[in-house]
C-alpha cells in the first residue's frame, strides 16, 4: 500500500506500446537507492511493478486495463510524474491509505489562487460522488489531499506551496486530467449501505 505522500519526481524517458499494454522507462536519480526489481511503485497514483532498475531509471509495465482506466494511455515522453515507493511495515502513515488502484479520471475545471495556496476544482463522474466527502481524503495523481468541497459533479481540493512545488499538480492547466482514487474506507461504508447492512447466511 501507499500513503499518497510523494517521495520523488520522475520523467518519462521512453514509452513502448504493445498489443497487451505499454512498457515505460522513467528517469529518476533516486531509482537505485530504494527500489528493486519486483517492488511496487506508484506512478501518478498507479501501482506498478518494477521490471528493471538502473542508477538513473527504472522500467514498469502496464496492462490494457490500466491504460483504459487511467491517464497512462495519454502520457508522453518528457512528462513529469509523481513517484511513491510502497510503504514498509515500520513506516508511519503520514497521508491516508492508498492502494494505487485508480477508480477513474477527473478533469480540471478551474484553478483559483488564494494567497500562497491554490484551489483546484475537478469534474468527476456521478458514480464516484458517493465516495467523496468534504474533509475526507482523496488521491489525485497519487497525492493525498483533503477534499474542501464536493458536489454531484465536482470535487475541490486546496494545494499548499510545498505540494505545488514538489508534485506535478502545480503544473496542471484547465482541461488536464488526473487519476483519482477515492478513500477505500468510504468504499466499504457505501457498499454496506447499498447492501442494507445485511450479509447472506
């Protein structure tokens, strides 16, 4: 699992599309320090497995399902991405529980500067609205954020200067899409409500 606390930035050096998905080479000077073949890593909130690691880059493979459900299918070489290594058992949970299983994508509708912070409003699909609550948690492109406002069609978050400077969210323009993972705890609550709190005998 992950926490949504971004630990590194990377740049897509190479993308090879295949019949079953895509292979990506991501450049980062920290790749050799904490990551090994077989480890999990979140790339813009998508949990992927390392298939190769060098001193300056690592390779991951994404299947077709991932390309269809996330923004990965639109990525281009040179693009900046947020990186987070999987959480170890002895590490603190500084953000919230993030699985790296993207639910949907959202499109940036508006951006407003308020002092040193920036408030972002995203369009979201109606089927995801029940999993988004004000003051609840959401992961956008892998970044753990607090929801500041929510409607049936939108979700709003506020970014502090540190987040703007250390993640790709600071470069978003209106019309850009991000990966969305809603809070896993909220999903279970909504599911139990839908089932009427009853289980089969």
